[in-house]
C-alpha cells in the first residue's frame, strides 16, 4: 500500500451503506467492500464511466492490489483522481497466530479501536491446494448471549462494515503471499492467488443482525469479477433471526446453517435466548422456506449445528427429539464437541456419548458428522472467538462479576 498525499478536493459519493470514510483526516472513501453496483454508482458520482467498477474490483480481489498507481488499465487521470479521493484499506492486523495443525488466526483492530478475530482452517489432508475454510466475523461481540459461547459473554459493541467483513478474506488470501512475520505491504501482487476455498459466516456476531454489509460482502465472494466462490462454498450461520431468514431467501443464494443446539423450546430458551422471540416452530418453518423457496437451489438442505454439552443436550432422548423436530427438513447435522472457556458452566460430552447420539441420527437417515476441533492451541476453535477483544459492555461486567462470586463461594 502506498502513502498518498492529502487531497485538495474531495468528491462526495452519492451512495451510503458500504461507503466508509476510513481516513477522516484525509476524507477518503474506502472502495473495499463495495458491491459492483455500489462501485458503479461511486464512479458515476465522480464523473467516470460505470464500467470502471469491473476493472477496479478485479484489481482489488483477483490481484490483491490496493495502490491505484498499479491499476495499469486505468487512465493516469483516473488513477490520480482515485488517489486523491479514495483508498482501499483492509482492517489493521494487530496480532496473528499460526497453529501447529495449519489453522491461522488474526486479530483485527477496526474503526474505533475495537478488536475482532478471524480464523482460517485448512482441510485435514493439509494439501497445498486443499480446502481452506475461513470463519468470518460480522460484529464486534454478539448480542445474542448464547450460554455456551465465550464470544457472547463480552456483550455487543457494533456491527462491522462491509470493508471490515470482506477485508478479513482479503487478508487471509494475502497471508499466503508472505511469511508469517512479514507485513502485508510486502505482498508480491504478481503471485497473488485466492487460496481460500470456503467462507463461513460463523465468527463473532450474528450475521443476520448486520444484514446489508453481510449480504453485500457475500455478493463479492460469489462475483466472478471478485472471488468467484461457488454458492455452496459460502455459508451463513444464524441462531434463528426468522424475519431475516425469509428476506435472505429472496436476496441471495448461499448455503444456510442453523445454530440449533437444542431439540425443544424449554432447553433452547436456556441455551439460545433468541428462541424466546422466535421459537422452534417458527425457526423450522423459515428453514423449510429457505430450502423450498422458488429460487433454484442445487443442493436443497440446511446444515444443523449442535454443540454437545455433557448431561445437558446429549441424551438419547434429545437425539430422538431432534429426529422428530427435523422431519421434513432436508438436513445435514454437524455435532460440535464443546470447547471449554474459562469459568464456562458446561463440560464437553464424552466421545462415547457423542458417537451414541450420532448413531441415532444416522439410523434415522440423517447425514451426521462430528466436527474435529481445530486450532484450540491458539484459542481459535468454535466458541473461543473472544480472544483479546476489549470488553466494554454491561454484559461483560456482569459475567466477570458472576465469576468472582462463584470463586468466593
């Protein structure tokens, strides 16, 4: 990334949502995170042809270029104009760790000083060209306060912008162009390759509560001019924001995962509090609508995520209840061993219990997998995405006080 001079004139954009002034001192518009339609509107607003959006999107996402001077198929006058008024700035990496199993974790500082985490998980075979799945955050903290999730205990600060969301993917790809300790400014753009093969919106936050930036980011992930990922390789995970599930079915076609974790309302009310607002009957109806929506879908199923909590939701009876609940909903079930965090009120189900639970589901005809824990040596496993996030909410304070109260007993 090059250092640019302060602009003599700023051309205001005519669109909102994903246009962010990330450099307030220089009043520059960050082009990272804009969809092609938004970027076309931006170019019209500065007196340029809309087709420039395609050229710039390819430079940013297919070549990893953030310096307008390197965008050689743009005219010199346009490059100068963009250098004065715009920028391409991913979120700032302040910490990164690489696990022994190949998992990578980044801590990003976003606007306002908040911190979020992103995790990249390679396939078990560790092949150079094998599957590499990036778990992307959509919010600083999370508003839903699921009782088994460490991220929820820090409370909620704010939504991430589209630039802060898609920037996580940009950095993950850039990491394969540098050594572990090198700056992203050392990326050799002539060697740029998009190594991330799958994206899951399963990091910090509830994606459907930050709807427009999340959907805009997924549009870029799917766009042939940007990352060109298959719609089966981009997955959005929700705890059950039912109205937005219906809207999602109309707006974009990506894979859907549901953080279920309980087969009945009484237990789910305890584990996933949003269930009190949108109970299971409404959630399953919205899931069926997504699967059977009028939009054509090549693989019509949802993934059910179910964290296994010892003596809480892992009995044979719970398994049979889950079978009954999912009747008529094409489902793939992913059983997730609980990853403990300090002072968590739960324990992980035993391997024998998890396999017994899985056998009941398989015998009922469901495809059932048991997730292998990855990256737990760097606190990157599912449910551990709290890391070094600066807690500033009353929920975090209440959680810390509850820990002190338990320790004093």
